[in-house]
C-alpha cells in the first residue's frame, strides 16, 4: 500500500490550520504571541513553511521541534506530533508557558490542542 497526496496539499491545508489554531486561541483568550512552544505535524517542508506563514511564526525557530522531528525521522504521519512533543519536553528551556499542538490526518482533518507548562 502507498499513500499518494495531491501536490495541492501544501497550498490547501495551511490556511485551514491557521483557522483552527485561531479559533482555539480565541476560545481561550490568547493570541499567537502568547504561545511559547509550537508542535506542528511536519507533513513536509512546504507544509511547515506555509503553516508558519499562516500564523506569522518564524519557521526555523518557532517550529524547531517539528523541523527536528522531520529531519531525524522523516514524515511519519501524525506520529510526528508525539515525536516533536517529546523533543520539546526533553529541552528544559521549554518548560514554561503555553504549547499548541497541531495534527493533520486523513481527509484533511485538523486537530489542535492547547497545554500549559507550569
């Protein structure tokens, strides 16, 4: 079995991610600037860059754990979120503030969660 994704995924999915994250933050009285750490399903280089653009993030810095997971493990589907979260948790400098996690799944489903260290 082999999954083949459309080349349009990096264009179509990131705006939806932006909408989901904005709704999550608004419901909790937060803004992007209030988030200390980001864990985003690294569906590939284009996905990470486009999601960062949608949210106004510095892709290399704000999504560093997602990039590290992609570099070290490749795109392992939604499991990437758990791997990136583990990488973040191992970094003692991140153990404060809010964390947003975002996963994308089959049928372009998008889920986001909010957690807080401390």
